[in-house]
C-alpha cells in the first residue's frame, strides 16, 4: 500500500561492513521531509493493492523511531517474513479454492459434444488434481500455523507451505481458466483475475527460489 | 529432416524481423495498454507480402511456402502477439479462399486480403454455444432467389470489427457436420452487426468481438466450396492455422527467454549477477531446450504441409507442445524477473498474458490431444 500509506517500516543499511548485522529498521511517517514516492506500479494483478518505488533524500528521522535495536533490522524482517509466509500460503490457497469452485460449477453448465464438459475424463482428471493439490497445500500451511501458535521454530515449514501453496495456486488457477475455454480469457469471468493474482504469490515475501534456499539450508544443517 | 533455410525463407524471415523490430515492437506496450488495434501495421505487412506468405503471386501473395510463413509468424509474434494473431487469421482466410475459391472469388477477395486493402481477414466459426464442438453451430443460411440469407450469432471473432473480408460458417441443413457450409461475407454488409469488443486478459490490442447476422444477405457466388462442405473446409483451415499459432507461441517464448537472459546478466543478488545461480541457469537451460523442441515440431508440421503430405497429427502435436511450452517459458521468465516481472515496465508479464490464450484458441490442448490420440489409433487400425 506504498502509494497510500501514512507510515512505513523502513529497512536501512547503517553499517555496510557488517552485512546483515548492519541492517536497521525505522518507523517513518510519510510526511517526513525528504520522503518521496513514485506513482503506483502498473501490475499484472492484485490491482487493488497498490505498490510503488520510494526514494529518500536527506530524510531526517528522530532516534526514537528506531524499531528494535540498531543492527537488528534483519532479525526483525526475517521474523515477520516467517509469519508472513504462512499468510501468503493461505492467500494462495484461497485464490486457488475460488478458481476451483468456479471451474467445478462451470464444468456442470457448459456442454460440448452433447454432454456437460465434466463428463469428459480430461476435465474430471483436471478437477481431481486440483482438489488434491489444494488439500496438500492446506495441510502444509496448517502445520506451519500450528507450530507458530505453539511458539516452535517453523522456518522450513513456513517456507515449504509458501513454496508449495504458491506454485499450486499457479497450476490450479491455470487449469480453472483452461476449463472455462475462451470464456476463461475474458474479464467477464473472475478466473483470469485469479490467475493474475496467484502469479505474485510465487514472488513476494521471498520468491520460490528463496524458499528452496531456506528449505535446503535447514536440511543440510542437520 | 533438413532445416537449412532456402534463400526465400531467409528473405522472408529477415523481412519480418526488420519490420518487427522497427515498427511492431516499439508500439507493442502501447497496443496492449491502450487496447489499440494496430490497423496501420497491417497495411505495411501487406506491402511486404506477409499477409499472404503462402499465397500465389498471381493473387498478390509472396508464394514463399508454409515454412516461410511459420518463420514470419515467429518474428512478428516475438514483437507483438496482438499484431500477429490478426496476421495469422488473414493468412488463413486468404489461403482458404485460394484453395477452395472460384477464380472470381480469388481475384476479388484474396487480392483484397493479401494487399492489406481489406485491413484484415476474419474467420467466423465459433458461436456462444459451439467452440470445441464446432459441428454444433446454429447460424443458418437459407437460399432466397439469388441470395443466401444468414441469421445467427458468432462469438470471439478476431479482427471482427475491422475485417474487410470474412469467412463465415453457417448451417444449410440440419444434417450435423454435413449440414455446414462456408460463405464469404464482406465487412459492412447490411445485417452484419458487430458487438462490443471483449475485455481480455491478454492480446489486448487484438479486436475480439461477437457478430450477429440479422437477415444478412450475400450473393449466391459467395458460397465458398460446395454446399455441405463447410466442416471439411473448417478442419483443413484449422490444421493449417495450428501451424500459425504454434509459430506464434514459439515467437513469444523466444522473446521471453531473451528478456530473461538479458535481465539475469544485469540483476544482482547476494553480490553476484543472478545469472550465476545454478537454480536460474538450469531454468534457462530447460527453457532453451523446450523452446528448440517446440520450434522443430512447428517447422516439421510446416514442411509436411508444404510438401503436400498429411500433417494433421503433426500440426496438433506442434500446437499442443508449442502453446504449453510458451506458457511455461513465459511463466519462468516472470519468475526470473522477480517483482519486476509483475509490473508492466518489463514486457514479460505481457508475454505471459498473451501466451495464455494459445492453449485455448484454434482448438484447446484437450482437443489437440483428442486429434493426436485418434491418429495414433487410426494408424494401428483401432
Ligand atoms: C482471444 C480469442 C480469439 C479467438 N478468435 C477466434 C476467431 O477468430 N474465430 C473463431 O471462430 N473462434 C475464435 N476463438 C474461439 C476459440 O477457438 C474457442 O474459444 C475455442 O475453440 C474453445 O471453445 P470454447 O471457448 O467454446 O470452450 P469449450 O469448447 O466450451 O471448452 C471448455 C473446456 O472443455 C474442454 N473440452 C471440450 N470438449 C472436450 C472433450 N471432448 N474432451 C475433453 N475436454 C473437452 C475444453 O478443452 C475446455 O477446457 C477465439 C477465442 C479467444 C479467447
């Protein structure tokens, strides 16, 4: 919500020599002199969630606006991201479920070759795969959420949930669009929006590649 | 199989590449954003022979063959798929009239299409209730004195609002597939009503409209082929059309891969260009491998058609594989671009949206699999 926000959490490099330990977080009101932002990005999807590029010119922030301690910004970011990943996994599942339900309903209404398309095995198998994948993602995500609730370490589990759920949402929404045929490509139906919205879940809060790094690092550590 | 290009093929490819780079690509983003039908471009494509690549010179075509056509489609598609779909449909309509038309029909309509005078051609087969199942179409044509009178509704007609010449399928009797006939209808004919353009996920510069025929009269001589041959004409045209869409898919995928390679060399993460990460290098290796396989399937189908050999199965295999591959490649390209892949400052999100329809039109992936499987079992006598 960058283009609208009244305040932001800003991660800065306060000591480049220290790498991750040189990152510090601040709470910054957007009215602060020196704060600038560009017009909203034109995106493929999630068009009600605005984003933009921000830049800062000699922006002075009072010391009391420091979030956590100096040099602890990376820790702050990572702890919110672990939880955030569960949120994005859940978002991906919701999008996929909506697309699945629409495709299931449409497959009963649309007829080709004298029968509803859900009577063609090709469509049945697509629906079966979609339902299976949605359930698998849901279980991975609930596992991570339960671990977080119990205060357990859940980095790799959250990463697995985010990785699988987001890629699952790409596959499921695309199958749902395919089941709609030409109608799926039209904005008259919701399904093309689900495809566009799902696409970002593989990118934000850590791309799939980053999730794989987190997961493999935890495996190799053991 | 020999894929060395002939002099003619090289010439057509280079001609297409030049106009793609100089004219088509620079406006592709605006064409998408503003849903702008690239009308003036078709005039230029016509002048260069790209609207009738496989049409005899006698009717204004380039007479350069099917492989040349596929190569030209790849080049224009790499720049702008909205532009190339209109080019594909125009070539398709011109070829169909060339194959089945009378001398008068060819002289009048093929020359208009190929020169760009007709702006574009349209191919009106699909209806609200008949897409994959084209044989279920309901638009009717009845004879009244020296005219055919058309009534009914068409859906998803590419370039429908601009096309000067359309080929339109209608039912001349109730006998299933044998009751279909094909007609030439000129744009602006009274009784031909163009509906509101579809708002689409991609191909936003291409004009996709529903058409209504209300007692739309055309002269008897506008019947294309024989009465009752419509289904056959549609299948022949679609077999060829699938080569065009395969080529479109290859073109878009190539553009996406090229953009990814450029980006991966420039973008840095963890202190090195992302092109250095094995995860991404392998992704690009797979993209290149699948793209090459797609291009070869497409060119093989084109070669067979050019040699006048059966190519139905090969065209369906090409269409299936090329369209699925282009979707996968464009999706990977967005991934390689990270957040920048999701915003329209980079072209890859447009490539992905444009590619998405390729597994749907000119026969969905499921329909291609039906055709391929049927051919497999036909070959073993089952
Ligand atoms: C942008 C765009 C441009 C187009 N341009 C043109 C044009 O210029 N001219 C024209 O005539 N048409 C055009 N079309 C229409 C296009 O060819 C159809 O959308 C396509 O053939 C699919 O038909 P449908 O949309 O009715 O889907 P349906 O036939 O309703 O199919 C719905 C789903 O069921 C599946 N299905 C159907 N039958 C079977 C089966 N037997 N077995 C297994 N699965 C099956 C399909 O694969 C699909 O997944 C265009 C479409 C679009 C989106």
